[in-house]
């Protein structure tokens, strides 16, 4: 019998790459990427395509949601707001960093649910991480439980789509260990918020990634600016 | 004291136009429109701009979500699926018509909530109608209650945004009566799913509109194809 189809949100970063590897264990893959005016969007899309090639995805869809950069309100989409240096203590203090894109994940999940309904996929995977993350409000389990309810009520009665966030309670170091076990192509991923050639190493996303690789005792296979290595 | 700001989703149809009039009674207006590859998108956007001019909106934002037509699955966005002739009995039988765009309203609400968070608006208005409508799953009160929960959980802790659907329990005829009372510019609206010069009069949207104007005893001010009058 053919394996069931899952839609997986794949930014091109390490969390979403490992999420694809988790989903691939027992699903055929429909991989979804969004360019929304983030500073490194071309580099992320390149990572998406390379990872989709690696997993030989059945379907792939790369879309544009550039209206998010017109709405602004985030250092990721508004060039006049600087991407801050990492402050890994801020999340614990309940502060929302300047890289938060207002209500962003709802836009991604909406596309994933629409596509899943049209393809007949029963699951949507997202690589959201709560613990050990930047503290964005749309990365918490209760948010995904609420979105599941919206997906149940907002689609055809015969449609059944479950939102799955398999990494949400796992530390970044364990995500890397899990990725290595599953053979996830971490060398194809891109996480840096700022640059597209060599990762800056000093934004929140780089800092979380570098700390996690160090904790996992695994070398990070992507290039960083020389003065960091 | 300055009146509070509300984001209002304005397709350009009669329901959303009356919703703007309702919101305008005690809010400053931020009006939002989406082109998503629907057949009549240029005509709808023209209606949006004319209605926004009429209400002298403080902010207006017309965005593109054309990825919805790439996802397809609807007669509104896929030219290979014909817009069916109206069948006003189908909704009562629990059938979802071919014009249903999978999970569409979640895309619109996501934009509205993001924009409201950036603008500091406390309310998002949408002209969804349950009773006397086409029977789309994302036009029911429980769907909006669930989306309110997603908006509460997925935005900054200090953000408070309420989704309001003031027409959801009202008949289309009463929506017209309400619009007339409030001086809503119904002559500027466009509802037809099929055509952009004179309304076809025979798609679901036209049929619901024509029946409602007849029931309200008010002449419909927009042009229809000659053979209908």
C-alpha cells in the first residue's frame, strides 16, 4: 500500500530539515517553502531545493508571501530594523526579539493546510521548537493545538488534517543528534538571518545553532565567517 | 480621544462593504484587500479602492496571494473548473460548492492579524455570513472563535486582537437593510464570481445577492446582463 502523503514546511534551516527526515520515515513528501521578503530569501530557497532533491520529494511548492515585508514590523523583513546580535538569555526573560515576524507561522500553516486539502494529505509537519529557541509566541504547543482546531473547522467536513510539530519539546542539541541518526542532510541547510555566503555566527539563529552543534559534539558542516572558526 | 483603529477585510462585495460601515461607526479604518487569482480580481480591487475612498480610510493595503491559484482546487482560481450555475438549495444539503477556495479565510485573517499587530489595532472585522450563504466551512461562528484563540496565542503577550464577524448570523436581506441604514455605498460593490463588466446574475454569489435585494425590497444598483432585467 502506498504510504500516506504529508505536507512539510521546509524553510531550509536545520530544524525543518530534520522535520523532513522525521516525516520521510513513514510518509511521501510534499515540501513547501515561502519567500516573504526575509533578508536571506534566495539562500533559503536554494537550501530548500537542495534538501527537496535529497529527499526526492513527490511534490514541491515554493511560494512568495512578499506582502509580509510590506506589513513589516520585523528585523527580518524591514531593512531599517537591524538584526540584533544574539542574546540567548532574552527568551528566558519572556522578551520577544526584533526578529519576530508578527503572526508569521499562521501564514505558513494556512498555505500548508490549503495545499494538504487539495492534495489529500492528512498531515502537516512544521519544525517549530519551543525549548531552547528565540521565544517567538507562535512556537508553543498550545498555539499548534489551537491551529489544529482552526484546520478542523475551516476545511471540508470530510477533510482531516493534523498539524504535527515533532520537535517542539526537544532541545536543539537533540534535534541535531536526531538528524544525524536519520541521515538528514545538515550540510545543505541554512540558518543565518543576515548573510547568504558564509553564516555570520552572531545573530540569534546562528548562535542557537552553533551552541547546539557544540552541545551535541557534532561539527557544523556549513561555512561561517573566518574570524569565528 | 482618538477612536480605536480596526483592520477590516474588504473584498469589495456587499457583505464586506456593510462590515466596513458597521466598523466605521466607532473605529478608524485600516482596509485590507487580497487578490488571489480569482477570476474577477481586477474588478474586485477597483471596488475596494472606490469603497476605501468613500470611507476615507486611514490606511489601506491591497496585497497579492497568487499562490492560492497555484494550489487551486476551486472554480474561483482554476480556469479549468467551471463556475457552476447557482444552486441555492445545495448549502442546506451540506454540500460544499466548487467555488470553495480551500481554507481561504485563514489566509486573509492571517494577514489581517499581522497587520493589526504592527498597526496596534485591537479588532479585525470580516464580513463572513453563515446563514443564507454558500455553506463554506470557514464562514461559521465556531471557526472564528477558534481563530480568535490562534490570534491570542500567536501574537506578542501584550497584543490583544479580537476577530469580529458582525454579520455572521444575519440574513442577506437584513445585511442590505443595515447597509442602507448606515449609508453604505452598495453601488460601489461587486459580487459576481464570473464577469467584470455586467454581473452574470446566475452564479451563486449573484443569485444570493439578487434574492437578498428582492427580499429587502431595495433595487440593486449595479449593472446585470440585459437578459436578466
